[in-house]
């Protein structure tokens, strides 16, 4: 019932976050389904952004996070690391309607409804005792499950996806939960919402399939940052890290009791807000906590005009001026500085604050 995103809107959203994405165009639906089934059946978590958005509180295969119902450990993993909520929250199965009565106690009315008893995930059914150990990730502690039944007429793509999973595993259903990963975030609506939520999962969602696009998170490539040596012996030009947009900073201070020796204790935290970065979350103001002053200084330096060598030179000069080099050899100091800089650049990249 919701808006149908255009291919142009999806392409624009992909371009918006391109430095942090690996994107493959897969026109053949069967190939996209095979990619999803392979990932789900191997224990991975995927996101599906398919067609029009749904009306109501349930995700029914258009804006869904999917996983393998056979793997009990996925309940805690998805709750704690993907959706960042209480670990006990149950998940629902999306099952082929014609197979539902073989796995769930549907009552006498199931036959009259041709087993399509819960197309909107509106009823709670008991999982048959003989099946509970086979689908622990969608079986609640009392043996119940909030069931969605899927037909080829109502949900052709989703039905074919579940059918392919059934063929591969012998289980005619997938674990289904709403596609949202940020605190207080509703189910994603637009292509940009989908990509932001996908990136904010920090790699816990392996794949996002959006239209014809199979999207994976791009790892920070340190070799590209430093310049890669080619077979010819020549080295490619190093990449220059660049901020994703204008950065706003704020620092908060807190003071507590003394440290036991009569010295007052205080703590400061520096946060950055960058509305243009793909992972910016307006719901919480978009403030991101920096590790330390070095990370904040690096973010300020990364304007796309300097590389790691320039950054190293800058901080080495500062340290020398301030008399901070207390090591026997300058190479030891440089190595520690280099590792700290790279570690923080990678972290800033992973949170879409910089790219290269």
C-alpha cells in the first residue's frame, strides 16, 4: 500500500553512500534469490527491501530482516547486535501457506482458509512439538509463534524466496523481523532509510537486497589508503581521506569524587555531529562519541588534500615541539603513532565519517 520506490531513487541512495558500499547489479530474480538463500542457510543475516512498503506494525517481506529459523543462537545475535534490544525478544516465521499446517497447530478452520490463516502475521499458533527443535529461532519459550503465511498470489517474490530456502533446507519458512536497526527507528521507508539502517548494523547484516541491487558493506581498505604496490614494482597514489560533510563538535565535562588521594576526578567526552554522513541518526541528534583528542584532530585534518604521510609529519612535528617523544628511538614512536592513526582512520571510516 505504501510508495513504490523508483530505480532512480535506489541509484541515488546508492550513490549517496557509495564509498561505504559494494554493489552488484543482479537482474535475474533467480540469481538474487540464490544469493539470499545461500547467505541465510549458512547462518548469515540479510535485509530485504522489496517493492512497496507495508501498512501496519508488521514487516511482511517488503521491509524485512531475514535469517535461518533453524539456528537458535540467531535470536540473541539479532536482538543484541543487529537490533540492539533485549535478547529475549521473539521472532516470527514467514511460512509457505500450504506447509503451515504441517508445522503449526492451526485448528479446524485452517483447511477452509486453504491454510492461509495469517497473511498479516496476526495470529499466534503453537508450533507442533515434533517440529520445535527444528525451528528454535522462531519458537517462543511456551511453544508459540506469531505466524505469517505466504502465498504466491499475494507475495510472489517472497514466496519464491521461501520456496527456494525450503528446497535447500527442508524447512518451509524463514525468520522474519522488521528492517530497522537504530534505536526508536520505525521500519525503513525510503532507499536512503534502508542503506542507513544497513550500514548502522555495522556488518551484522551481511547483505541488503534492494530491487536489482545486491549490496554489501565495503571494508576499510588500508592498502588503498597507503598506496598499493603493483606487480611492476610501482606503487599507486595513496588515497586522501575526506570528511563526509561539515562536522559540529561538542565536549561535555563531568566531575566526581576524589581519587582517594584527595585529587578531584573529572572526565570529558567529545562528540561530533555530521548530518551529511549516511549513518547520521536524527532521532538521537546524530551525535557520535569520539575515542580521544587524536580522533577528533584527525577528523578535522581529513579534508581530502592530505594523505597518511602528511598526517604523520604533522603529528610528529607537534610531538617534537611539545617534547613528547620519550622513546629511545624515533622509529619506535613513529610506529606507535602510525598504528594509532590507522586504527582511528579505519574507525572513522566504519562509522561513515570519512571515506577514501
